[in-house]
């Protein structure tokens, strides 16, 4: 690309990387689709196989774009290899694998309910690990957004949540929530490297760690079958919940901090509801509007202090 064209393109990319609100919106949209897809293909695509190919192919796709940065970032990566290894293990190798396992034995409602507790879990982890203080406005925003998420999940009837029955899949999902909350909180320990370098290295860590489990799953009678469903499932998870979502979320944490950026998780039921209305023919109800409004208000309140 000529230099006169490369400079404006780089400036535009830099401006996009600083749009905190956009960075908060995209990951929950992609993750909502990931949860719906994971439940839809449960039984057809084995969970560890889906996770392995998601990160393996994601790493191969990002590598050519990350290579120019990776050559310069290898020194700080090696200097803080323990932090990078831990982040890759928690956020890549463990979290999504547990989520896919959970979606084989739990309902989408239970999964979304447990996932919506993640912003609160992130705040708790920040308090335990780094003694972060929670301001009054930030605490109010967290509570308001949690009420909004609960309104969406319960369809406006909180009594619905009392009738939920927890099973083994819910335990897996709760463990996944704790893992990702820890990953989000520890992102402040990542080395000061380019986002593409960090993503490709952590993707590679997750893929390598999952390889022996993938082999075991395949030899146990659950290999990944070559089919249209498999190609679509892996293709979506590679491009959107993996590459795009992780780049955006990691940058949002860098800009806003883990507690505020973590509130983006409350947008998962928002986008899940909207996707169901658009693609599954579900009807729009008053509780949709109330829940979305409360979540938006909570995020605005929590972000005021940070801004």
C-alpha cells in the first residue's frame, strides 16, 4: 500500500480502537450468537473439538497480521511469560471449553442467567486480587444493570428464576464465569504489546493446551465430523466470538478498566433477545424495553466516573 494511503488507514484504525462504547457493544453481540450456536449444535459438534478448532484456526488466521508486531513484541512477552501463559490458559484454554461443555447439559436460560453474574464477579475479583475500591456511582450502575439483565432473563417475572433447577451443566457454567472474571481482572498484568500479538499468542496457548483433550475426546468416540453444521459452527466461532470479540474486549478493558468493561456482559441477554426476535420470530414485549433501558442506564452510571 502506498505511504499516502497507509497513513490515513492507520489513523482510522487507531480511532476505531479508541471507541470504547463500540468496543463494549461488539463482544456481547458475538457472544450472544456463540451461546445460541453452542446450544444449537450441542450433540452434533463435540465441545472440546469445537473449542480446539476455534482457537487453532483463529490463531492461524490472525498470525499473518500479527507477525510484524510479534517480532517486536517477543521480548516483553518472554519477560512476562508467566502472566501471558496464565491469561491464555484462563481466557482461552479453559473458559470457552467449560461453556461448551455446560451447553450440552443445561438450558440457554440457565446459561445466560449465570453468565449475567459475571460483571459482579469481576468486581469481586478486582477487590480480592487488587483491592480495587468501588465508587458509589459505579456500584449503583452495577446494581441497575444487573436488575435489567434479570428482567430480561426472567421475562419480567422474577418468580421465574425461583423455579430454575441447577444441574451439572450449571456447575460447569458457574466455573466458567469465575474463570473469565479472573481473566478479565488479570488483564492489567498483560505486557504492553500490540493487541494482535497478545491475541495470537494466547490463542496458540489455548490450542496447545486443548490438543491432548481433543485427542482424548476423539478417541473416546466423539470425533469432529466433517459436515455443513461443523463448518458453519467453527467458522462463526473463529471469526466473531474469537478474533473480533477478544480484540475488542481486551482493548475495552485497557481503556475502561475491568469493572466497567465487564458490564458489557450484561448486554449478552439484550442481544440474545434481539436475535431471537429477528431470527426466531419471537415477539417484542414490554419487559424487553425495560430490561434494555436498565442495562443501558447502569452502564452509563458505572462509566461516568471512569470517563
